[in-house]
């Protein structure tokens, strides 16, 4: 069931997004794990279009928040206002009270406003004036940010970055894909005609089924070994936390389900590790000065961990 629905969503999104099969599958992995997605790449790559296409395909309620330096926390969560007709205070929900929330250019907002999303992302609830409101299920935050726009941006705090299950780059299209983009958007925007191919209830059931995907002891040990290796590597200042261990484990289950398997392979873990762990690591300043990228350091770590093999 999961593989069939994932194929429908993938095909639906591909009516708008040209290529990028792996990126779409990784986004589906995060959705099935009830995790949040941080999409980071240069402007104009299609980050916002990808997020909108996924939201439209899921059939969930959708709200977009354009993050700017003057955005207030109450603009995200909502406010209590005095209703003169009823002579009582009433809660006016903010855009975060939706099933799919697009936080566009999240690093343009101040740290105070960014922190307004922390409780929503982790606890699936918000607190306004001491009153707690549960968020609808399923609940997914898809945030975008441009790494090269330094002026007017604020770096995301480590605590918030760690709440994102997966960090996705999109990358430039190939020459053939760029020709296909021109032809596809020549007359109309295909996003306007995109319809849902699943329902929120079906999505919640799939999220439950993913947790039943089998993970053998050797594969579970492989997950733990990779994470623990990040904590002892000489080039890494801050290794992956136990939350990262759990995230990699859950993502591997979801990827196996999307590919029609009831069990996780070591290859699933190895493929997912860069997307799940890279944003949870801090490298040493000396390593950065030597010109080594964080992704390269993580790949070194992964290559040093022995891959479990099947015993005959």
C-alpha cells in the first residue's frame, strides 16, 4: 500500500517538478516519519514549487508563511483578540494551525520568531497566553532557505535545525531537464491544475504502518555505529545526538516501505545518512579553515564504519 501511494504522489509531483526523483522520495520519507523538511539551495531552483506540489498532492490543508525580519511570533501562532460583539477574548489561529506549513525563507526572520516554530515542530502544539492548542494531524513543516543570501538573514539556531528530520538540496537541472522545464511552463503553470492523490487519513495510516517495517539487529547496530563515529571523529566538534540516531532509524524504515520492502537494508541507511545527519554536525574551526566541507567529513565517517553483511 505504501509503495503504491508513494508512486502516485511521486508521479503527481513530477507533473510540476522535472526530474529530482530522489529528492521527491526523500521528502516522502520525511512525511511518512512525521518529520519536517529543510530545503536549502540557491534561489530559483524550485524549493517553494516543490513544497507546494507536495502539499497539493497530499490533500492536506496548506498555509504559507513568508518569513521577513519584521515578522512577529504572533503572526505565526495566532493571537487572542477582544470581540466587541461577544465582549470576550477569542483566539484567532495563525497560519501554523494547518496540516502542511510552508515556512518560506525561514532564515530571514529574527531568532525570536524562528523559535515560535520550535514547540509546534517538536510537540505538535502551540501555547498562546498560557493556553495550549493542539495542531491538526498530520502536521508537517517544510522550510526553505537560501544559503548565499547573507544580508538580512539570521542563522537558524542548532536547536531548531535539529528539529528538521531531513535537509534537502535540490541542485541545478541537467540540460535536458532545463529544456523540459521551458516546454512544461510555456503556456501555463501545471501547479494550478494539480489535485490530491491521497488523503490525510490514508497518510496517517501509512505513518503507522511504517513503524512496523523490520530492522534486523545488525542493521540497527550499523545505524548506531555511524552515529557514534561522528562523536569521536577528530574533525567534528559536535557529533550527532540520540535524536539523530532515532531519525536515521525511522527514515530507513520509511525508505524501505516506499521501495516495497518489509525490511531495511544497510544500503538504505547509507543513502539516507548524509541527508539526515549532515545538519546535526558541527565541524572544528581548524577543519573549516583547511577547506574541508561538512559533507566530506561525514562521508569519511560513513566510509570508516563497516557495513554489515549477510552470513551464509
